[in-house]
């Protein structure tokens, strides 16, 4: 075999496993060895025994002719999805050593398609961050430059895929946490429409925004994973949409002739680094060569998405994280005098500084006298941001632009300036607030040889269209095939 296992895509691995070119056990052992040798901080937990048990069961199904569509292909799960066979920490000391009695719906659906869980991947604590520097278990290093962030909060997922430690991974996107690390690490990632994929078993940050999705090297791989992930889950997630599962690979390769791509002036103004702009412009030029037409549009409230998001998300976080009080589960302080001091000390010790900052911000905006002034106003503007998108989609089929204003920054660069991290989300937040599907596709390289992603945003339920645009771009370019020096 000429192609190393770790250089094969999910689609290639699935086909080779079905053809019995190698066994699921051999495949799992290969990736386990790579994960065990990892120095990027991507993996938080491995359980080789559990992974190999799953691999042996896969080999049995392949031999019996009962293989699932992704039988025997390994993947990693962001440590925000609960798993029976691996600890789940959400990147926090608060949940150190926690073992869930059940698997998250996304975990069990991917297992149902035949996939093997290789391990749990590092993330910003409770998915709060843009650089994966807020994890209680140390930052993740970007495989393209170990001195830089991989993006957040799904940084471990993106870095592990880029470094060829795993062919695919789950991520979550509350305000850009799939798209931004995918961009910074030169891989593909998609956040589906809010409610497309069940949130059951996904540790909550902001419930009206959180959405799980796939990350992989190619749009085709993301389509395969998303097909397995989606579908209603009415008994366990009241926000899951009553839409049947869909085959997102069915439209891949469709002609782009006449496709109207909206270019929002607000995404290309002051603050966008010239190197990012030139990579995005070059990717758009490729799409026009394929028959797409660029249409100028406006999303006038883009700038308001940052204050709106950083009111709504912390408000929901302060409510969701109130359950971690040291009583039933989670970290409990050792020396306390009464119940109140146990609450205070447990939360002070268990949560990191960024999580505390957001809990306090959220509690403040929900408090008496401020609820109307902040939270209610933010919800009104959120609705207006969603309406801006609906106006735009009357003129175009998809919206394209940068994922982030600049390439990955250096580790520690924003340590004393959390607002600098928040500002990095300017282009991803609007789609999250509107509940729209959005994705990042590799579009070239910028300053310091770091990857740049092209963001594609679709109307509700337009995931198949986005994936096709990304797939056609990947057929015309090779950015998704390039790998960092350390990814040999």
C-alpha cells in the first residue's frame, strides 16, 4: 500500500476497510500509536482496551457483511461529549475524573455507523474560548507552528486532524468553535443548522447557541459524518428538529454554474488582515471559475454580534453552570465550615478564570434592574441579525467571507486581554446567533505560513449546498491535502 493509513481520508479508510485491505484492529493500533506519541496536547484521554474492543467488533461485522457506512474508521470526540468508556472533563478541573453512565447521542450515532472512539480531545474549559488556552489541562499547540494557538474551543479536534493523529473528530460550535479552529489548522469543519444534531449528552455552555458538528480534512468526509450525526432526538433533546436524517453526500459534485455567492461588505472592511483577505479573494476567484457569481450584499448588524453574543452566551452559561456546586458531582473543596463556604470554595477552585468571568457577566446581565437593559435588548438585536440574513438570502444562495480577521496568534499573546480573543469571533458570531449553518474550508495560507479558512454560510437546512461548494473548491485546489511538517 502506497498511502500511509494516517494520510487516508475517512472515505478512503471506510472503502479500504470494507475491501479488507487491512483490519479495523490494525487501523486502530496505527492511530493509537500516533495518539500516544502526541506532544501537541490534543488528547486528554485514551483507552486502548476500549478502542480495540470496538475494533474487534467492527472486524466481526465486516466479516459478516453487516458493516455500517463508516465501519472501523476511528475518530476523536471533543471532551464536551459524554462517553461511557472515557472520562469527560469539558476541559475543567470541576469535572476531573468524571465518568458518564451513558454516551451522548452524537457519540452513539457515530458508533452506530461503525466508527471507533480513539479518545477524548482537549478544548477550552466548558467550550469558552477562541484559542484553546483556557483548558485546565494545558493549551493545545497548533501543528503548523507549536508556538501558536490552534483556535478554540474545539482546538484539540482541529489540531489532532491536522497532525494526522485521527482522520476526523466531533466539535461544538457556540460562536465559531468549529469554524475558527478548522480555519487556523487548515482543515474542514461544519456547524449545521441549530437543532439538526442532538445536544443530548453535550455538556451545555449556552443552550440556545450550542451545536455539535463534524471536523475532518475534506468536505466529503464532513458530509459522511454529518449524515450519521443528524436526525431527530425528541425523547432526549427538545430542541432537536423533527427532520429525518439526510444523505449529505448525494449532491457532492453538483455544478456551481449560476450559484450566487453573497459578499458582505462588513466582512471585508477595516480590521481584516491583508494576508487573510488575499487568500479568501483567491478562493472566491476559484469558485467564479467554476461558474459561481459574486453578489454584493450587506449584513449591517455584524458589528453588534459581539456585544449581543457576550451578553446572551454568558447569561445562559451562568444558568447552566449553576449545577456545579460540589454537592452531587464535580469538584468539592476539602476544607469548608458550612454549606455556603463549600459552594463558594468548590466553585472558586473548580472553575478557571475565563469561566468565572463569563459566569459573573451572565449573572450580572440577568440580575434585577439589568435584565431589561442588557439581556432583553440583546435578544431583540439577535432577532434583527437573523432578519438581516433573510434579507441577504433573497439576493444570494450562500454567503462567503473570512472565518477570522487574522491567522492564528501566538500562545499567550492575548493572555491579559480577553477582549482580543472575543474580537476574533466577529465573522463567526452572526451565523451562530441566527442559528444558520456555517463552515470553514481551507483557502490557502497567510502570514508565517499559517492556514486561512474560507467561511461559507447557508440558509436554514442548506448544509448539502455548503458541502457541495466546499467539495467543488477542494476538487480545484489542494490546500486541504497539505500537512504540517510534524504531520509525517
